[in-house]
């Protein structure tokens, strides 16, 4: 594996460190992942591009939340809600229509990390992972690209 030294502005460095930490990665692992994403064949896929844009848009919302309730309130102001799935994780849905957008893990919102961040599973009846005995559906990307 090669080693590279980068000279970047301090604010860009701080932003990259924050984004990497939000995903639970070291800075070098995060930079490698970002570069690999942009170089992969998925970079040309419009659905993947919308997921990446949504992930970038929601990262500060997730990181800044101090509780499940605060996270849900922030997401709902943006037209989203987080719910548990039958597959043992969480998914992002449109609020208030309820249409599934994408598995939360595709956005870097792994349930274990969120539960550590907030000290407990997502509250509410039928909202915890595994509470809905159904098979996990494929992602239905309902994100409009013009926001």
C-alpha cells in the first residue's frame, strides 16, 4: 500500500476528519473509501449518486443529534423519518408519506453505532430492529435529484 502526504487547508482537513469519524473510520480509511467510490462503476449510477448526496446532507444532522427524539425531529423537518426494519436494522422513510427511501446502513447510519450514540435502541412500538417479522426489502430510492 502506498503512502501519501497531503497539504490541504485546515478547514478542509477538519471537515474530512469529522466525516470520517461520523462513519467510524480513520481519516486514511475514509479517504480511500471516498476515492474508491468515485472511481467505481457505481459512480455512474444515478441512484447511487442520490444516495451519496443524501448521505452527505444527513451526516451533520445525525452527528449533531443528542437523542433519538432530537434525531427524529431533525429528520422530520427535512421530510424524513427513521424506522426499524424486520431485517434487524433501520431504514430512512419519507415523512409523512411513509415511503421507504433506503436502508440506514447505506447512509452510514448503522444501528449499533446509533444505539451507542444514543445509549438505547430506537424507541417506540414496532420501531426497534427486528420488531417487524418481515423479510428485508430491496431499497426503493425515491429521492428526487433536484433538492
